[in-house]
C-alpha cells in the first residue's frame, strides 16, 4: 500500500485500481497468478499441499482470483482507509463506506457457493461479519491454499503474530534445499511437506546405493 497520498483523488484512484497492481496484473489478457502451494507441488512432486479447488462457472483459478480482486478489493482497501488517521485515506474510504455491508454479503455468498462445490472448505474459520477476513478467506481459496493454511493465515492476520517454530523450520528447508515457500503453511501442512521430502531423500539414497552396488559388481 502506498505510504502517502497527496490528495483524496490520489487515494481514491489507488483504492479503485489496486486490484490490477498498477496495470501490470494482466499479461496478454491473462492474469498473473501466484499459487505458491500449487507451484511447490508441481516443482517438487509433492501431493496434498494445495487446495486444488473447483471454481464457479468452471473458471480457471487465475481468472477467478482476478475477478474477485476486481470486484471486492476496493472494499477491503476502503475499510482499512476508514481506520486510518490520514485524512485523505479516511475521505477516500468514506466514498465506499455505505457499500461495504452489501459487498460483504456478496463475498459470503461466493464463499458459500464455493464451499458447496468444495466440501473441504467447511473447515474454514473466518469472521463472516468482517469484510477484511471474508475477503482474505476468498482470496486464500482462489490462491488454492488448503483450509488449514487459510485458517493459519487468518489467525496470523487477526493477531499480528506468526508461528516462530514454523518460520524457523521453513528457513531450515530453504537453506538446505533452496526451496522458496512464498507463504507460511500451517503446522499440519509443513509436516506433510517435511515427511514427503524425507521419503524422497530415502528413495534417492536407496537408488544411489543400488546403482553403486551394481556398478561395483560388474
């Protein structure tokens, strides 16, 4: 988010256009899409890490995410502006203040429909009366994080804290393997990742040992 605005108009422009990341979100009509858990599964051959959800009207995840950002992110920003001490932010947020309850209702309706299509989302734990949490939950779904990871993120955002043990274990994996997470998974997800990595290591070591024995016997 911009640190400072020089006018209400500038703050309003930011509020209405932040979904498009300064006009750089679309590339040849296709949304840029960052789904860290999906990328990790595909790059390292892991399973059961990402959500892999179905989306309304059969939309591909990048287009579903882009649509939700375009429709709802301005209300998310407006709510944060209203809580700011900066007068330009407050005035900009006030422009959409009356629309936030209706936007929240629509977000909850979208999440309910997505939950019907993806029953595992019944485990989502978010505040349905708060636009920030509801919007974060919706974008967590389109980014295809599993429910445990979405809930962990919501808790961290709600409390302003992160799990130090998880952060340290992620950093250890990064240093040892060069793996970049891009998100902080829940402990349950991290344990899945670690277990699968250990299994792959064991398989590689066994294969290398077999190859060595076969080579030595020739």
